[in-house]
């Protein structure tokens, strides 16, 4: 596949309108936030398109237009694609692990959740970048879709719980679309079970609703804490799908992702 600028693919986000809310939001997020990358088999009259952001990649189109090794750059990603892509993905990587995913939409907005004494929940500002970075490597995924701590802090799409100037929990729009905003959150281990994530999520969802968008929540079926938090925050199950964790490339044909 060859990397292209979105401007080279007119109406590129239209390729992904048929998927779950998070898929459409991911594709649109790359255009809104300026993060992520786009590929196709050819610039003119493309037959297959891929878009990636953070460690997620979406495929659409005709998989027969692609050679297995052309997907090598998508190793160690979470791939979401129609079933017709599965033979191609299976021949492209040494490992392809299905993950069942659950999609929730917020149906029952809740009143503000009060944080414990000494904790302040507020919107992130650009000057909070270092505090977000201090969450550490294990929580770095939370800002990956915004290009890093500075991107998330400056986005206006993150809310955090602060204790003594330290960020101890964050909720953010992980992928922002024109209809849905997919929500993600993280809490430092030593500060869990204090409803801090719930307070951040509640504040974020009020923002999302004020923008005229619908909060969505996507998580693995076996992630019970995430599912419980979604339910508590007023989200209800709307859809289910499967994406696949990819392994390392199987090198048996020509062509590489740029």
C-alpha cells in the first residue's frame, strides 16, 4: 500500500460509514485532529483503503487489490475490517487473534459525580501537558490518538482529576467524529475505586452532548471493569463486533507499507 494525504482521496471518510460508531469516529478523527495515517492501493480510483490512528487500523474496499506483505506496517495493531479481509489478514501476519468488542451509547445522562475531598475535576488545558505525561508509560495509550500528551492537553476534549497538582485520572474523546465521540478513560492504580473516572467521564459527556454529538464507548467483552463503568455512566449496549490483534508480518511476497 502507498501512503497518501486525505486530500488525495476525496470523501475518504465515506469509506468507513458502514462500521460501528468507533470506526467512523476514528476515520473522521484523523481529519479533525490531524493525527493518523491513510493508505491505499493506488491514488486514482482506489480499490482498497486503510486508515490508522494510535494502534488501531481500519480496512475497507477490495482485499484482492492488496498483497499480504503490503500490510507489514500494520503489525501489532488492532485491525477492524469486513470478513472478506480475513483471508488476507491471516496470510499477512503470523498471528491473528480475534477480540470481541462491545459498543455502548450513552442513553441515560447522569448528574455530576462529586469527587473526593482534595480532588478537583476540570478540563485539561495546554499547560497540563507535563502532568498528563507524568501518568507514565502504562497510561500513554490514553493520549496516543491525539499525538501525545501535548496534543491531548491542548485538544479541549479531555477532563482530568487533579490531586495536589497531579493528574490521577483522565477521560477524553479518544476518537472524535461528526456524530459520535468515542470515550476513553484511565485512572492510576492507587486511585481506583474512588469514582474519579466516573466524575471525569460525566463531565466529558456533558461537553460531548453540548457539541451535539453522541458519546460512545467501546471495550473488549472480557473487560468487566470498563463495562461496569460504562453502565454506571449511563451507557447502554448498542452493537457488537470483532476486531483482530495482528502479530508479525509473514514475509513471503513483495511490497511494503510506506
